[in-house]
C-alpha cells in the first residue's frame, strides 16, 4: 500500500519536473503539494519518509491533529474553503493559506496572526472561469481585494490560487490557468510588488497548469490513490 504511494509520488514528481522543463522553466520553481485530506498518518508518513515535506489539508481539525502527530518540519498548506471559526487553527498550523476569498476572512486572519505574533502567508483565491461557484474572488474584484490584503499588517500575500471548472477540456484548462497568470502579471505591475506563487493544477491537470506557469500544484489522488470518503 505505502509502496504504491511512494511510487506514485516519484511518478508525479518526475512528471511535474518534465512539464516544467518542456515549458522552458526551472523544475525547482514548481512545488508539488501532496494533498493529504482524509489520508491517514501512516500514508502521510510514507510520503514524508520518501523526502516530501509539503502537504495540503482542507479541514482544520484534521490538520491540527495530524500536525500534532507528525514531524515538525512538515510545511502545511490550507487549500480548501476556510470557515471563519476555523481561522485560528488555520493560522496556528499553516505555512500558507491558499484559499482566501473574502475581505472578512482576510481581516480575521490578520487579527489572529497579530494575536499569535505571526506573519501569515496567503494566496488570494480567484474565480477566473466566470463559473458560478461560491468560492473565489471575481477577476474584476481582485485589485481592490489585493489592495486590502497589502494593507494588512500581519499578512504577506504571495500570489494567486484558482480551481479549474470540473470536467473542463484541455483548452478550457489552458485558458483558466493562463488567465490566472495574466491576472497575476497585471497585479504585479499595477501595485509594483511581486506575486511569485501561482497555485493551480490538481491530479488530472497539473502538467497543463505547470505549462501555464503554476508554481504550486495541489495533487491528492495521483499520489495517495482514490479517497475513501
Ligand atoms: C482535494 C483538493 C485537491 C486535490 O485534488 P486531487 O484531484 O485529488 O488531486 C486540490 N485542491 C483542492 C482545493 C482540493 O480541495
């Protein structure tokens, strides 16, 4: 079981590196976040023992529990929709929160990071597909949103994150990921800041995302196998 996991991990790592090289990029500029939601500690441990250090979770109680029982040098990424009442756990345990998509959430993270004496690294979650979903800031609203993020004393905004539409064609995926990169480039110019991270791409489409400039790909099932729940 764990042998399969480590084989799949090394397959994902080499495919990610190959996709970077094919796009004329440095493979070191692309990190695979192993999405370990619902995955038990033994399986996470196997991936850790294979040398992997970046893991992603979307449920904060689950993250807190895993963090308490796994090595301290793991870098935890909060990737899913974050509820207001889970912000404290998220700030306590996350190196990077990918999924910040409301001003209310931004302010709450800023306040709690201040209380905990931490600078919290975040990404703004953008909805660039125009698809109706509850999560992600619309493209037109990103400027105002980033402005607010920059003004937060205890937050470092490192870039943008997006979720592609479920079941999208390769062409639609390229367009979604390409649009996120263009938004990032535009915001960097407008605010004269660096937004180095683009979190985009999952098990089915991380190579396409890397071709479009992803620096963080969030890969669950391609490493750990199908989720039980
Ligand atoms: C679950 C999840 C992933 C990983 O999905 P896979 O298809 O299993 O790779 C990536 N990003 C987010 C936000 C998720 O919730």
